[in-house]
C-alpha cells in the first residue's frame, strides 16, 4: 500500500526493491524518525564492449554508488509542532539543494514545503562517502533515499492516525500535514509524532508515490531561503556569534606558497590599535584584532622576510612550455583528410563571492570548527591530525556558503583557522582578503587541448583529443572514492585525475573510433575542481573543431551536429535551442550565432548565443576593464531527465551561461614571476553587466527518464563552447587561446608587499 509500512516477516530476508518499492526503517526514538535502506548498486557489467566508458558508468554513478551503503543513516524526523526536520549531508552554496530536498520530503509526506526544515549536517564520519558535495551529484544520490525515509514516516503517521481516529488506514487521507478520517475528524502530524514513534528499530517496506501523482516534484518553486537571503537574515560563517571569536587575517607571501621567515617589527604591530595577537603560522603571519579593518592595517604594517614559493619565477609563458613538453602524441597523421587544432586555456580563479573564511575554537583536548565545507569529513580528519587530536574530539559544523565553484571542496581556511586558534589559545574568526584568494587560493589549472578529427566524404572516421593540464588537486575526497571502488570501475589501473577525466567526459557524436587522454604536469600550484572541472576546456576545443569540420564539409553547424548526435534525446535538446534562438537568421557583419552541445551525468544541454564583435562594441570604453565582444543573446535548452525544481534548474543554467561567457571572453589570471597579478574582483573580470546578454532564455525540457540527472554544472561547457563558436564565425578566425582577451592587461597590478591593498576610504571617484 502506498505510504504505509509493513513489517517484513521474520526470516524472509530483504525483499528485492522494484522501481518504486523500497525498504526503510523506523528508528527507535521519542519522536517519529525514519530512514531508508537501499541495496548496493550492482557492479558495472564486465565484458561489455563499448567505445564509451560513461555509457557503463560515469563519475556521478560512482559517487552515487559510494554514498549508497550509508543512506540509511540519513533520517527524516517529524516534530510535535507539525514541522518535518532533515539534516542534509551536503553543502548548500547557493545551488538551491535545501529547496529541492524540502520538495522531495513534502511530496512523499503530503506536507507543505514551508513546513519542512532542512539544515546542514555536521561532519559525520559514519557517513563515509555520503557527505561529499560535487560533480552535480546531490539530487541524483539523495533523490531515492530522502523519498524512502519520508515515505516510511508517512506510513507510520497514517498507522498512528488510524488508531487515533478509529479508522482503517485505507480510509484516511493525508494532506497539508493533516490526516482526515472518513467521519471528518482531523489530526495534525505533530500530534501524531510521539504516537508514531517506535521503541525499537523496525524494517518496513514502502512504495513511493508514482510520478503521475506528483504535486510538488517537477513544479517550479521559489527558494525556501529567498526571503532570508534578500533581508540579510541568512547566516553564513562570518555571521555566527561564537563567544570570543575575533576577526583574524593572515599576512601572506608575495609568491605562491612562500614561507614566512623573520618578522622585523613584531612588537610594533602587536601594539597597534585593536590588535590582540600576532603569530607566525605555516601559511604566513596571523593577526587577530577587534575589527577586520584593524587586521588589514596590521597585515599591511608587517615587515616579513619571505622564503621562496613553489612556483618561484614561473610565468604564463614558462608554464605553457611545460604543458607542451608534457603533451601526449595524437598519433601519426591519418591517411584521410582531417581537421586539427591546439587550444590554450589560461589559469582562472576558483574564488567564490563569499571570501574564504572559517571560525575555530581550539582548546586543550578539543576543537570546534564552523565553515562552508563540501568535504567536511576529510576536513575533520585532516584538522584532527594537524592538531594531534582524535577525530572524535573535533566538531565540524557545516555552514551555508556564498558560492563555491568547487572552491568549498577545499578546507584550507578551516585548517588555517584551527592552527591559528591553537597557537594563540583563543577562538578566531578568520577571513581571507580578496587578494589572498586570487593570489594564494585555488585556481583552475592552465591547460592545452589538441584535437584531430579524420573524415572521408560525409563520414567521420575518428576523433582524438589529448588534453594536457597543470595538475588538478583531487585531495578533497574524490580520490578516496576512486580508491574504494577501484575494482568496480571500468577504467583499469590509472591515476585519480585520469579516472576523473575518463568518467566525466563523453562523446555525444557518432565520430567513429575516438579516444581522449589526459596528461598532467607541474604540482607547484594550488589548483581546484572549478565548476565542471575539465569539461569546459575539453568541450570548447571539441565544438570548435566540429564547427571547422562542418565548414570543411560544406554543412550548417547546427545541421551537422543534429545529424551526428547519437540519440533522439540529444537531438531534441539541440533542436529546441535552435528553434528558440531562431538559428540561421540574417545578422549584420561582425555579429554571428554560435551553437554547441554538451552531455554529462545522464543529462544533456545545448546553448545558442549571438555575439557582437564589431569594433564599436569591442572597443567601447569600460572603466578599469576590457569590454571586448558582447554576447547579446543566449538560449539554453536542458534535459536533466526529471527536474525536481524547474525554477531552480533555470537559475542554475543562468549561472552556467554567465560562467561560460566569462571563461571564453574575459576571466583569467596572469602569472608573472611566481605570483598572479590579479588581487581582487576589481581586476578579475568575471561576466559583468556590460557583458551580460540582454536576452537570456532557459528552456527546461519535459521529463524524459523519470529520474534526475546531474544539473549543477551542466550548462557551463556548452555555454563556453557556443560563445567560442560564435566568436569564430563573427570574426572569421577560430579562437585558440582563452579567454580571448587574456593578452590585454587592463589594470595596473597591485603590489605583492604588502600583500593586501589599502582599504578604500570612499567611492566618490568612481561615480558617473
């Protein structure tokens, strides 16, 4: 029966779940608490020949399989006030997963979404791999477990209501958190919470609600935290009032990963107004004061002798030479015609809008941390090891974050805050300066990509791509997942990065024999898994060569892609983007359309853009910035299988489009003499208002698979590639270096000593 619990007969063993029927648990607790039980996913089929690894298993599948064994430890609790509580073991960083999770619970329990309270779980080591946020996996991996736990709770509530109202379960209705009996008597779920609770843990079977009965899932819903966000009531790490935790900042080295030597004026800085502590730590010299302004003054006043960093003397040019030396060969030239290209992608910042920050209170024998963390278990273990404490003595609270782009997978602020707090014996509220994160934070690696497509007549015979990158740091938990599941992955005995690469890249076109290989070099940089990791670069290079091949064959770029796409679902998305964007319309010289396709994690997307590369646009004056070409229109069509919250998905795709525009046109870091020149968002040109398309449309396709696919990163690669293709068509020259304006330095670099610029006193000189 839908929504009811049924004890499993003793000795019968677990029942095999069907498409909608699952096992769950009612846990022993004073209030109704329910959890899911899901059998482990079967191992990838062996011996199945396939030219496409991701058709067997992709990165998202791996993460879902890794999370599955501990899904039963995630619980839904019904409170006596009629609300439902759920501690989400993922990080909310603006992507809207607290809203979509609340929708899943509301759907199965028939309660209003605004009665579901979703918080973020503290680090829970027992969850193992079930507390890692990344690879667009949250909704995919939690979709069934959350619903099963909610369905178990619903069934228990109906059983308790049947006793309370003296009616059969089948005669009861549950709607808006209220159970109504055949006589019209009503009882709220809050009043049933204790009665529905169990004194022992019981296994029950539930049937999930059929998709045709959905009233919440698949309907657009505003974010549950929207009001708090726009009214300033939303709490981030720096908003928390932890007793005696005072502002703290670090004076950092002038080159990447340099080390502090002697401090010439330690006593003088300690005597500055508001300063309470100044100590040398592994990353620089830490200053604790009453205000962040006083911290900045003290950091700027410090006179430190610095030891060389890990990238001493390196520049864009020298790193590019390293990459070219590390490139794997494409193989001998084909005997048939071919198109070929080499593309360069410069360093990009991994900074989020919220500065990197954390609160730490380290006392003898214990530590407590507050920070936005996507891998809190690894953070807890690492911090414990650094402090010489058992992990159980370190409490890690996960706070909401103001953006991530993969940055929050790393916990350097939390680790640094713990080290500083231990050194001074006081709580600290650590915040990185904007210059810190540009120059010493995580960056998207510089990379090159070589592509060759061989063809004969109208037939594509083969595709080869060799992607070479500065080493990507996967030491945030993903590597451990690969190690744990190595025997089940169809990628052989290869390294973490190559495994990640092979499981995250797919070939959507019928291009004959194809291969993609990754080579990585140079571990001297602090790199990160920026949103979509390898895909924007890999897809951009591929789609540019697809455009070139279409031109060589005398075919329209859209029609060429449509004809070579491997499945109807992909073709439908491409056709929708072309239709909604009016592909092929007549446009003035110097302007053009571009279209591109990308698939990943059981989801597909296509983006059409229009770009203006006319001189009057490219050279329009922009204060302290490079205007460059402007994307005037963007259409993104997306099919994620089943969109839990279409409105949230549209917002995600809007952000992906902005990312893609930035990656192709404007945003990069310039490496000179072992440091990056950028020191703030003032001179790091993410998509600004002057480059935002006046027309932007996101089309969410109707459900196709009945279950969610990955969506958080899906639109970035297609957007970047579409902009690049449009630029090539508008200018008549295929771009090969990204962003296209990297060679123009539009700002005067700020000094590296002191490491942070002077705080502005007013903004009147910027008023227009």
